[in-house]
C-alpha cells in the first residue's frame, strides 16, 4: 500500500476500497462475481444503473408483492404454526432472494462489450465483419451495437429497461434465472394472497364457525393494497412467464432474438449457388443450454464453438449479404413537413399519434428539405437514415422512425419539393 491514493469527488470511496481489498478479491472470486463487480464499479456507475425508471419500478413491484404476501399469510398461516407453514414461508423468501440476487447480477455484471477499436488478429478477416463507426472498431461475431449502452455488446439479445442494461454473453444466464425466479415466486404469492383474500371476504363465517386464532381481518386500505399486489403477481406470471418462454425457446436453439430475425431473413432470401444457409451455433439443446447456464465459454469474440460445414464468420457473412440487399431496396424520401421527434405527434394526425411503431427504436427529428433513405415501411410510419449528415458524424439519432405524412418519395426536383412543402405548411 505504498502507492498514494487520489480521492476524486465522484468515486473516492470506491477507489479507496478497491486499493484495500483488490488483491484478496482477485483470489476469492472470479471476475463475474456480483460482489467483485460492485466493488470495481464506480459510485456513478452504480447510481446510473439503479436510478432508472425500469429498476425502480421493478423494485417497487417486488417489494409490494413481498410485503403484502408476508403480511396476509402471517394472519392465516403464521410462521411457526406448523411445519408446512415454515416450509411455505421459507420457500417464498428463498424465491424472493433468488429473484433479487439474479436481478442485481444481471444489472451490474452486464453483457460484456467488444473492446473499443477492436479488430481480429488476422487483418484479412476484417472483410467478413461489419464496422462500427461509433465504437471505431469491428463488430465481433454475434455482437451488435446498442444505442442505449452506446457500445457493441457481446452476443446481444436485447436491451432490457427493467435491468437498465443489455442481456448478452455474460449475464444471459442471470437474466433468465431472474425471470424464472420471479415467475415461481409470483405463482406462490398469488396462491397465498388468494387464500388470504378468500378468508378476508368470508371473515364473518370464520368468526362463527371457523378457527378464531387465524382470522384474516383487513382494513379498507389493507384490502386495496392486497388486491393490488395480487393483480401485480398475476401480471408478472403472465408477462414475465411469456418472456421466459421466449428466452428458453431461443436458448435451446442457441439463438438470440436478433439472430433469430437474421435466420428468418436468411431462410426467406433467395439462396446462391453456395447452398442453403446453416446456422453455425446450434450444437444441440444440451450443449446450447450448457453454453448459457454454465459459465460462458471463451471471450465472446471469435472463439464460439460451431457446427461442421461452417466457419467463425458464417453468420457475419450472411449479415453483410442481408445488409447489401437492404441497401439495394432502400428508397430516398424528401421531408416536406418538419418533425420534432415526438413519440406521439398529435400535430401529424390522430391516427398517426395513436398508431406508433411497437418498438423502442429512436424517432429522428427532421426539417423540411432533409433527405432520408427509407428501409422499413408501415402504414403511417417510416424507418430510415438521414443521408445529409456530415461525414464522420457520431450522432446517435440519424436512424429512426418518423411519420409517413412528413415525407414524399424522392422523384421530383428540389424546386418542386419546396412547392409541396409550402402547400402543406
């Protein structure tokens, strides 16, 4: 400890703590352990992850269900009243603990990121990869750039607002275990709350004919809170249970949601003389499960196990082909009505306002005269990329959705476009 410690306003305590215990932590825990990760993170990073509407709402839901379940259950099934009561309480607390542990692990451990400026050791292999202008490097196989995280994410599945982080290579198992723990906990909570509400609504019968020792009596506020928590628990079972089903379906095939979409497009795309596309990472359901629920193998860059007749860049080559097809299909539109990037643009019409794309992708502000390359079409919305941004621009809002009524297909001269814009203004 001869080295002096510099205390900054942002993370002085964490730096001090790391200097004291860093050597011991390296020996006690692997780098994916939640305690090690939290100590290594700065206070700013910890606060940034937690202080988002997703984790805050998730914690409120977990606390509401937990508190209400324990309160009501303790009235009709006290902890030490029987062995079944002890088992029931301990099982519920165990599921709550598993939910919280995996929730924070998925949030703080993160998916893992491609190093900034990364490129394969063999420079000739760069032609098989996509270049990320924001990260100033190449995207590794299975990696994709996340606009929210502003990094290329290893084996990216999706960006989850509930953990305020991406689900990817390093935290996929923790995220999936968080889902199943939450579902199992809420199933048990729903049963316990239902039994408690049943006894509360029939409190007079239990006073007259039942066991007076375990009466469930709720005030009007307690009753409202219990019914609310019961609704939350059922909602979690349905919503999170559906998400868990989708995740397991993809894990069994060793696909992410993004890769599933790539495979669908590859199957529907006319194949060349080289033969049909073979997804390179489906090694069988057991090996696929092991790659996720055991500690993730490799560094998540280019050392993925693959099937025969494939190479490490089979998927990235297919992505490049699909990207070329996408460029060939794109159409240029000219903006004739300005748009401020609102998610619900009432000024563009009530139908446009009430039928936004079911996506968290960006909405791009546009001015009259801007030109946009459109690659996706909806009835009242278009998705495209500005083609008049400066070269080398690193702005994150050059791609996104905008109302269809704001643009016309670029088939006229600039003078005619100006006339159209004046008529619409």
